[in-house]
């Protein structure tokens, strides 16, 4: 009994604490059922567990204050997750077809998907998404668009956050894999696709013994046309780079706006070949003590491109390496042991680089870079790129632990770095202007919080912008091992929500969220009130691709009809609870079919599906949406079409016959 009272008191105290204002907490605290305390006791929940539960629980009907956009890794998707409840809100098909969204199964999104095929038209049906980036205005998320790269095939996708649909995929014509994308400049002038593995430009054939002469790195600045909501390849440009493996990138902002930074590895120019007695890549690429931080003046590159000093290769403007050197676009600076990550601090004055085999993060000063460039007299690498000496540009090095990878920031002057080998989140203090924000010494480690296990990226609420919001960090852990029920040898990843609301060494793990589809790399967390998404399409007949009323749409059931012109059959179909009109379509085998479907619904969430069995067609028709499918009726027989969304009590009756006469 005594124990029970203790628990009750504890929960009440926690509730009061969690709500801040004791006077406002009365309904929950005073009416707390005794069985809650009994439950806590029965389950053996600790004080920390109860605190974590109260921090993350979202009562039914309440929505999360933050939205996380996570890459879906090799599933080619984007995951949308509410924070702090860690509930999945949506899975967006990007580089793979997503039947639940009707993405890539017959409607206008087929064209989006096909845009991303190889230059010769070969199909690419999957992708490896790494880094989602929300569009920014003045260095802060504006909630309008989301971009993500496909590492596997060097592609970039544009998602419109009005309806959370993928609107565009561009295939990079001059490289075959990418990594340091998709990173936006502070006003989303460009979406940058950094490279990864060196290949000859245009991924033409060249033997690996020609590596130094013929292989190259390449960074792409895709121009974003915000009005059209699309990338404009004709206004985009690339910069040829030495064939080091450029890795993670970040855009300068604030004082460093106009500049761009990428870490790299393999300055050894290793080409592998373990099977013929060469050192394997893992050894060959880690011989040198340093690799090169790549420092780009992208405003200068833009000027050079606009002045016509770029060459055209496979339809893309490429600023050649020598031009980049001559024009002062590209500089290097040494980075310690197997660097990873390049993260710009909120005001833009420092770049932080991790080191997979170095226990430090290295902090580069943008101001010192500028001074070193201005001073001149720089040595160059073997390709002639000027190298800024590390001791001239280094602001500090902080020893954090083993395997520092990525760094994000909060509103209290702390930085948070993922430690892969240590399986920990390091909280440390920034110096410079940030020093006044926290009581601790600048540039010192404050806390190492164990996470489970092997954290890759780390993300914080608006933690990579000019205006970090603090509150939470999410550790994107690669291994989960023993954290969840055994679902076989392919185990989930583990997202761990971490409370960073209190200063000093008081970070705490709050919640484990299994990710059961692939390996997310990066995620961004945005304040939910920045979203301007729509609930229903603005007008009946809306084409989500053109973002306007489609000329083929109908506005009432009276206009539903079938017209035949020779062997061409055109169908105008209305869709509303709970019937299609027409319900019979009778055609001849071999006819060419153009089928327009319009949802006449105006009620939020009154979505209908349209599955045409045997023809590999499935649409999702959201309220007001119009879609057109086009195909040849090759198979004769009796086919059914039906609604795949449980839209009403008579949803099962929402069907029709597609009769194809032999
Ligand atoms: S990389 Cu995955 S942990 Cu692709 Cu951003 Cu560093
Ligand atoms: Cu419409 Cu089910």
C-alpha cells in the first residue's frame, strides 16, 4: 500500500512537472486513477519510464507538434512520422512504385516514375534514398517541398508537400551514384546532388587502371523553380571534381551563404581489386592520414555558368575542373582519418566534420577559410586544386569518442554528434557566438548517451537549419539486435527518441521505434505548423501533376460516357460513394483505351481506389482528383474493376465489369 501511494505521488509529480504549470495540470493529476499506479508497479516501470511515457504519449485525437521526414533507405520511399509519438503518418512512394498511393500503376505518376529511367530508357524500379531535405527560406524550413536523392542510381526527386506526392524524378546523366544530396541552399535556389563513387563523366567505359586520368567526381547544382515546383535541368550546372569519393555535404548559410561543403574519402585513388592481389577498398581508401574537405563557392560557379564558361555533356552544363580552379570556385582543406559528415552550424560560421577512424570532430572556421584564400600562396593537390592548410582554418577539435559521424544543433548552443562505434550520442558545447548560451566551457564534451545500437545519422528538431528548435533528438540506429521481438535475421532499424529539453548531462532515451522497411539514413524534423498541406484537392477535376483542373475531367455524373472512334475507346467515368458510372464497359480485344476517372467527392478522406484486375492498374482517387489511364486491351475476357478503399458501408458494391470481346 505504501508503495502504491509512492507511485501515485510520483506520477502526480511527474505530471505536474511535464505540464510546467501545476495549476493547469489539475484534471489529469487530481483525477489520476489508482489503477495507473498499480499498473506501473505491476510492470516494474521506473521513474524514467513513466517520465518517458508522459513525454511521448499523444492522446487520441491530438496531433504531434513535429513532423519527421525520414528516408526509407533501400526501399526507395520517404516515411512521415509524428514526433514525439513516433507514429507513422504516411509512406510516400518515390523511387519505387507504391500501390497504396496509386503511384506508378497507371495514372499520371507513371510519367514521373519513367522520367527517372536510365538515359537509354532502361527501367529503374527501386532506389536507395539517403538524405531528405525540406525546402528552405532564409535558412529555415518553409514546409513547401521535400527533396531526396537516390544513391543507387544518382537521381533526385521532388515531393510537393501540398499533397505529399512525388512530382518529379531527374536522372543525373553524368554519374551513376550519388550521396551528398539532396541538400538545399538557404533559399532553395539549388538542390545539390553530391557525388559518391568516381566514374568517368557520363559513366562511359574506362578501365580502372585509367582511374587517375579518366575517372572523376562530380557535383550537381539542380536549379529549383519554386513557382513550377520542379527542378529545371536547363538552368542547372555541374562541377567536375577529382575522383576522390565526395561524401556528405551541407550548404553554407548566414555568413557562409553562397558556399558549399562536402567531406570526401579515397584521396588515395584506390581502385580495389582484392581478387587480383590489390589492397581491398577498405584498406586502400584508409591509407592516408587525411582526406579533403571540399569547399565550393557556388555563387561564383553560378556566375561562371551564366557567363557561358561551362561545357555541355549529355545535355548538362559542366564546369570543368580547370575552370573551377582558375575561377576560384573550388578549394580543399585536409580532414583527419576517414572523414564523414560536413555540418554547418546554425549561423554558418563553422563546418563540423566527423571522422570514422578519428575520435575527434574537427571544426573549421569559415572566416579563417576566407583569410587563407585571400592570403594566397597555397599548395595544390595532384589535380591542381588549392589546399588550405588545416592549421590555418581549424577553429577547434573536440574529442568525443569512437566513430563520430554526423552533427546537429539545438537552441541552447549545444551540438549533438552520432558516435557509430561507441553507439552513443555526444552532446558538446559550441564556442564562438554560441558560448554565451550555455554555462559550460566552449568546445567540450558534456554527455555521452548510450543508444541501441550503432547510430548513423542523428536529427534534431529543425536541427540543421538557421533556427534550431531543440526539445528532441532522434538517433537513427543501424542495429537493433535485442530491442524487439525476433522477426528473423533481417532485423528492423531502431529510431530512438531522445529528450534534450534539459541542459547539461540530462539527455534521456524516451522511446524505441522499429523501422521495418529498410535502412533510413537521414531524417529532418519540422514544426508541424509549417505545413500548408491541403485536405481535399481545390476543385473537382484536379490534376495533381499540373496542379490545375484537367480539361478531361467531368464535373457531374451526367457527363459520364463512353465514346468509340474506330478502335479507340475513350471513357469518362465518375467516382463517388459508392459507385462508378458507367458500371459496364464493353469493348473489343485490341482496342486502345483512354480512361478518365474523376472523383466528385468533396469530403476530407473520402478516397476511392480503382483497381482493374488483370491489367496491373491501381489508382488512388482522392477527393476532387482526376486521373487518366491509357492501355491496349490485349487480354480478352471478363474483368472486374473495384474500389480498394473502404469508403462506405456499400464499398464492396463499388465495382463494375470490363468486358473485352475476343
Ligand atoms: S550516410 Cu548513412 S549514416 Cu548516406 Cu548520410 Cu552517414
Ligand atoms: Cu469507393 Cu470503396
